C-alpha cells in the first residue's frame, strides 16, 4: 500500500503498509500534536472550497491543440480522437534500457508544445498523457520551464513509457535536478518553496519512437500537466455536504493478491493504485480478453488486478504507484481518458459523482485519523464512489481482506483533511508530507454534456 516516509511532499504510494500498521498495532503511534488539530487555512469565499488559483490543469488534446506545437518528424492527425503520430522520422537514435541493459536503434520524431504561462506560478507540476503504443513503439515525455526569476530549468524526463513491456521497460528517471528544482518519480518540485521561487511557465515535449524501417507509430491523444501552489497546511476548511449518491463501481481487494507476482513491487499488498484503477476502468466498461490474461496463473482470483499491476509498474520506482503511469494505463482501454490533477475539496468530488464520474484519491494518515480504516499508511489510493445522506464518503478501499469488504464509509471531515492537507505527523511524530488533494480522474473519450460540464467545473477538459 505504501512506501516508507519520504522527505518531499510527493507521497510515495507503492510499498507495503506493514510498518505503519505494525506501529499502530504495537501502540507506538503518537497522538497528533495539538498544533496539527488547530492550524487551518481560512477559505476566501466561505464555501470551504480551495482557492481555484492554487491548481491549474492545461492539456493538448484536439486537432487544433496539436497544430499549435512544433513538429519535427511527427504530424497531427484528425478524427474522432485526434493525436500526434510519427510522420517522416527526424532521424534515428539508440537507447540503452537501464533495466535490461539492451541497446536498440529507433526512428523518432518530436512534438514540442507552446510555452504555457501558469495563471499562478507553481511549486509542483505533474504531467500525464494518454497514448497508444503498439508493439515496436514507445514515447518519452519531457518538461522544460522558466522560473519566476527568468532563468530556465533543464529539460526533465517525466517518463519513458510504453503500454507493454516487450520493447522497453517503462520508467521514471531518478537523479534529475539543478539545485533549485528536481524530479521525484513523477513530480517536478521546487526545492525550497519558502524562498519564493516558483515555476512561471513550462513547455512539454514528446518524442515518439518506432522500430526502423516500419510504418508503426505511437499515437498520443492527450498530453497535459497540472501545476499547483498549494500552501502548506495541517488542516483544511470543511466543506458543506451537498450530495447523496452512490455509483455502482466494481470492488476489488489488493490483499487477496498478497504474495502474487512479487516482481511487481512485492505482490498485491502494494497494489492499491492499480487495484483502484481497475475498479474504475471496469465501471466504464473496460474489459480484458482471455488472451490478454493468459499469462496470469489461472488459480488467482481477479486476474485483471494482476494485469493492472504489471502494466502500471515503473521499473525505476520499483512500484505500481506512479501516478501518470496509472492514468496512461487507463487510457489504453478503448474510449477512456485518464488525467492526474489536484482537487480543492469534497465539493469537487461531489460535482464529479453527480455526473456519474468516480475518482481516485491519494492520502496518508495514522490509524487514529481515519475511523474504521484499521490501518495507517504513508500513501494509499482509494476509489471514491459516492456520499451518504449525511455527507460521509463512500469509498472502495482496496486495502481490505476480500472483495466483499472493499466498500467502506468514512467520516467526511476526517477523509477530507487527510486527503487535502500538505503536512502531517507520521507514526514517529515527525512532520512529513501529504498529497494536497492529488486525484486520478478517468472518464469517457466522448463525455456526455453533463459530464463535460462537471469536468470543466473542476478544471478539466
């Protein structure tokens, strides 16, 4: 479910929860200090919603969007789902896969997006993308930015990605930084936000690769990034309940996969992210064929969860919790899109649920901070599927002993706070990070008018 605590705000999601759970069981988890219980950030409009200027998602997804970039060896294609594909390649290059040691030659082309000036300069940026990568193809996503003092970042690799694992091993890239910012798995972050430095603008660059001499091509259908400057806070304003509705989302437990396929982050105990992703994918009708699941041991229940773990696995991070890799995996299913963003309150989730759109939230907490959970975690994904008449959160929590136990009801105030805060006290009593409202949103390629309106209301298109 979670890894050990990390010093950055980016809460790492993908290793076992046993350490934190053991600390709770042994009675060594300290009470939350009084400062954490009383510190809050007043909201500007009294609604409990976060200031929308704290988060901005921008994307390129229409034919017109793709035409705004600079294309070298690639071209925009129109149709029901426009995208960018390899045209006449710009040249060839070699790539040595750090996880296999194999070197191969690839034809490539690049698409460089226009400079996007952030409405509010950001301390963090998370890119996400949707692409088709048939065997023999893959993509690289990069980010370059300009700081608020006018200087530039390097070009940072945000991911080398393929839907399959036969050509390259999908991977994040460690060790990237310039002393002022760095990349932590999937997140660009300013090193010392308290000094006032921010990212004022950015560009995204795609590189599309294919085997030489073929007509193969990846097709990138969505490329976007969420920039944010969420203030550090232990508590957040409470939102007012406004919806009672529950969506019928499949229920899958990660725990029934404990010990299965340990090569993918030690097995199911760490699979909260792909398990949650698979629930929502199947809610939208995504199904795997018997041929796609043929590699899974036939004695394993819910083999599609094993499949999701394998095809979200980040070979550098050594886990299945890479946020953009999960969104990209969801979009490999026909007619689905996936986005990583931040939301401002449970009111935003109510807006999505009202339109029939469930969402996945990332949070970290002590066992004492979420009544009924029965565990603590330094990072965990759940699927929010609705709200009770009292406004409490109905969640499909994959950290459950079996599928029948997955549906949970969590107290609204507790859930909202552990999800939206950026600071918390861990099991050792030290101040560490929270995700600040990170959320995966998966939705149809052709959303209904009501869904389009709901997505726009939370800053997505």
